[in-house]
C-alpha cells in the first residue's frame, strides 16, 4: 500500500494513495478538489494519482468552448450544463480564467455567472488560472479533465480564457470544440482567423436575437465553403440566445449526434490518435525541460550566460546545447544519410 507524505496524509485523514483514488472515483468532492490541487501544484503525488486514475477514465465526452470576450461563453455553458443535467448526465466544468498578477490565481475564480450550478451535486466546477500558459488553457487542464472523467462525469466542458484569436489548444484535448461568435462586434470576420476556423466543430452564433445574426451566419457559410478542413465533418452553425435558453436543446442534440458519429468513425479515431501524440510529445518536452532546469539553472550561471550573449561572446543555441549535454540529455544531430 502506497502511503502519502505526512502533510498530505494529515490533509486526507490518513488515506493511502489507493484510498484517495477510491474516493475520487466515488465522486468525493473534497478528494477531487485535493487531487486537482496536487496536479496544479505539480506535487509528485499528483503524478502518482494520475497514473492510478488513468485506467479508471476514458468514458467522458470532453467539449471545448472558446470565443472572444463578451460572446457569452459562461452564460451558454451554464444553460448547456443544465440541459445535460436534465438528461441525467453528470457534468464537470473546467473554467480557465486570466491569472491574477497579485495572487497568481484565477482572476474570475468565483464564476459569478455559474453560481446556480454550484448547488447541484451532479455538477463539479473548477476554475483554473492560465499562469502564463499560452493557447487559452491552463497547463494542467488535460489532467484535470482526466480526474473529472475518472470521478464519473459523463460530460466535461472546458471553457477557455477568451482573450485572443490564438486559443486553439483546446482542440487538442476536446472531443468536440465550440467556437462562439456574436453579431455586432465590429468586423465579425476578424474573429475567424485560420486557426479558429480549423478547430471548430460547431460555430455557435450566440445572442442570435440581436441584429446582424443573419449576416454573420451568411459570412460563416461563405467562409466555410472556401476553407478546406482535413476532415469529413463540415462545421455546423447553431444559433442560440443563452440568456433565454433559446437554441440550447438543439445545440445539445447536435453535440450528441457528433459524439455518436465520432466514437467509432475513422475520423474520430484519427483525431484521438493525433491529440494523444501531441500530448505525449508535450509531456516529453516538459520533462526534458524540468530535468535540465533542475540540474543546470542557477541564477549566477544564467547571469554569466546572459552577459556572454550580450557581449556576443557566445550564441544562445550553443549555450542551450551545452546545458543539455551537461545534464546528460545530449544534443541530437540531424540524420544526413537520407
């Protein structure tokens, strides 16, 4: 039996790792919260927990939600979560927010717009700060989704921070990706950059009761006819008004159709394979960096390197290669025999 460290053992009332895993899988909210915190803080126990939970997960439907600020992501997510709850599904929500420059936590961590959901035992909400991670997600978002999956959530929603046009990373962990747009925000096409166009499985025109929604739908259809996406699926356009709930049942129905079609299809399998590959490489990259950082990063030494670069005595690429070789990682020479 694997025992936890003394601090964590006190926090978990003497639980072993196996007991902790059992509580998470039973949906114990306190155990889930502690598991997520351990993963976010990169506690070694977090990795051990993830290894144990991996074989318990794999059943949840992960849906990513992204879009510009003011598109109504949180409001729509609240209504969609309620709709899934009415169908008897357990729902997990990962809400990624900007990082506070003072505390380092989620700037909007109270999730005011989703307060009604907090009293539902069938819904688990976790706010996460980006902490400088790019792409609109927190670094541990995938691991947190795995924990919610293992805890019995049937559907896990991941809401991106919503501050730019480069929030495409959500598609790497989601089974389906919603891109929200709203009419009347200036140049509507400005939001439709190549990356966003390519990750969308659904375009949701929210606030569809406002003037300009028909025009935005026409622009989307025109752009979709020009875009070549490497998939048999052509993104669907769904119109909603989240504040009133209009279009929410239709959106959930579309999501379920997409889920059923992708579970056994070659396109769905290819997507999961590609996402898993990217995740594996990202973990490898992160582990290599941590190994080099632990062994090589010393403030005095880094200071010397910086001065060498500024004085043009050495180039940064040579310095990085030296650090890797010293740490035992070594540098990989390209294969010129081909």
